[in-house]
């Protein structure tokens, strides 16, 4: 049985939506691709439906898959009857008995996989579920050296008020393991509820960083042809100054 425990940052769907509610900047990119490619679409690691729901509202035949039950419950509530097929499954082990013309992984979902075997297992599932010449798109953080550092002292990040009235202060620490190429960002959220109860929630999130040539080799040797690599959601080319790497790949015949 495959185990996965890199999920502490997703235990509270209300907090997640408060911090990750915007359709921009990546949503329009995936919507345009879905319109161009046509056919059924799979949102791999859909969370609470941030991208899935707007695409369904535009008439896209879409399935949303995620491993966290609470996130899917939030997505279903927000979808309000839209014709979306929601699936609770691990991205490395899903079997949907159908294929898709377009599969995408938003929100750096692919970087949540911390080892090469896990990455290759997910890519195998994606290949199985793509139609002949189907497309796969994903985004990765560019591994700039100024990001791959340790910040051991807790730093204030941002604050906000949730829809249920919690004033949340978010701070955190960072650590980078150069041998594993894994960065751990530990978010520390503190709030007091309406009854005066104080809560501190620590949520480590580990992300595996890939360098450009490493990513292209990974896709190539797992059955994909890289069609395009962008450095931003407006489709500008990847440069040494880009903050993200967006890969659009095609399933090899």
C-alpha cells in the first residue's frame, strides 16, 4: 500500500481557500489549453476546486482528483451541482477506467512527490490515462539558489481573517536539503476563535525541486515529449530569471 504523509498544510479547507482562492494567474492558462485540446480533462491534485470549478463553469468536461477527503468535500459544496466528477485517490495509484485528452497538475502538485520512484509512478498513471498524443501540463518552482536556503528563525509571513471570523497570523521557517533537493517550509498559524480559544497549527510542507535539464530528462525517459517550456503563465520563454517552469508535454506514441 502506498503511504503519503505530506499533507499537513491541507487539513483545514477554510484556511486553504482563504490563502489559495484566486483563479489567476494559472487558471486562464489551463482553461485556454483545455479549450484548444478539447475532450475530457483531468485536474490532478484539484484541492478544493480552485481551477476545476471555473473550468466546469466554462463548459469543460472535467474530473477533479485529490487525496484529501476534506478538500474534496469543500470542492463539492462549492461546485453547487456542476457536472464535475470528483475522485478521492492518490495521484500515484489512481485507476479511472477512462482516458483524457488533457491532464494538468496545478499548484506545484508534482513537487509534492519527493523521490524519483514516486515521480515516475505518477507519470506512469498519467500516461495510462491520456489518449493517444494526449497532453500533460505542470508547473515547477525554478530552483534559484536564493530560494534553496535555510531560515531557522521564525519569520512573520502574512495575516488575514477567515470567513468564520478567525484572525490568523501566519509565520514560518524554511529548510533545504541539498542531497534530496527537498525544501521544507513549515507554516505556523495562530488564531483565537470566537470563544477565546487560542490555536497554534504547525504544518510542514516538503517540495522536491528539479532543475530544468533534470525535469526534461524525467519526462523524456517516462514516455513524454516536451512540446513547450514557459517561464510564466503568459507563455513567455523560460529564462535564467524566471520564477517558475511550466512544462507542456505530449504522450509518446
